[in-house]
C-alpha cells in the first residue's frame, strides 16, 4: 500500500543528502577555519587575563642575595691559600684519626668502654691537630692581624700593627727540619718589636713556590692596608 506522507518525507531526505554531498570542499574548509578562529579568539582573552595573576605572586617575592662568607670583613681570612704540603700533612693526620674512630665504634660494641674512650680522645686530638695545621699562618680581619701556630696564636689589633717586611734570615725548612737561608714575612709591632717569623719561602705553604710566596706577601700587605685604613 502506498502511503503518500511517508513517501514525501523520504523524498525530502534524499534531496537533502545530495545537496550536502555536492557542497564544495572549499566551503567546508572555510567553515572549519572560521570555527577554529572563533575558538582561538574566545580563548585568547582568558590567557591574557590569567598571565598577570600568575605573575603577581612572584612580583612581591623578596630577592635572595648570595653572600660570600670569605668576603665578610668580620671573619678572619688568610690572604693566601694553604700549600699542597700543608694540606697533605693534614690528610696524613686524618687517616689514623679515621682508624681510631672505627676502633672506638668496635670497642663500644664489644663492651670495652675504657678502650673506646681512649681511642675517641686520641682521634679528637688528631682531628684538632689536622685543623690547626691547615689554619696555621697569618690571618687578617676587622679585629686586627693574627699569627696562628700549631699550638698557639698571637693576635694584634690594628693599632698595634706596625710594618710588614720580607727579611732574609735563617728559617726552618717545613717549619721543623734543619735551618737554611731563606726569606721570611715578619710582622713588626707599632713599638718596633718583631713577632717570630711564621711564613717563609721554605715553609709548608711555599717550599719550591717562589712566585706564590711573592703573591702572598703582596696580598698580605694590600689586605693590611685596606683593613687598617
């Protein structure tokens, strides 16, 4: 049985489909492009408005400036670097100190507390000697000039510091061996009395390094003049 209303609906759909199929590809691409442009335009203001909000917390953040502790005038500073022989001697002291620390741990675990205490004290002594050996020499700071020895130190305020001279005199090689002719950096008090020579070209810092010794002398004089004012 033929139904006219069903046939009319079907004919309308058949007519619409060819029309869509016959549409040029350029029109379809134009429509897609306009849709994409609309999406970009709608999203652009949101991005621009969100950028200041994201940057606003960092705008008020405080700036952290790096401070070099070595350049702090309130600290004691050495105008030259320790020599390789001095550093090597300190490392040799650290080796038995490490063995004694291990012996302390083993003795404590075994219950030998007296042996552990003795090993701990000896290790502490060696560590202290290693640190003082590396720090030995001349240091300067806002408080004055300091001559650091292995077991003692002499500190002079700037008002009592006189001249700093390089004096040719007999010095001990490496500070402990036989006396040889060399040059020593001697600090004089304001009254004229000279302190015992601690830095020389035959010491642990400058043995076989004459250029390093000359640079150390120049740096010590320059830092002294700067800090003393």
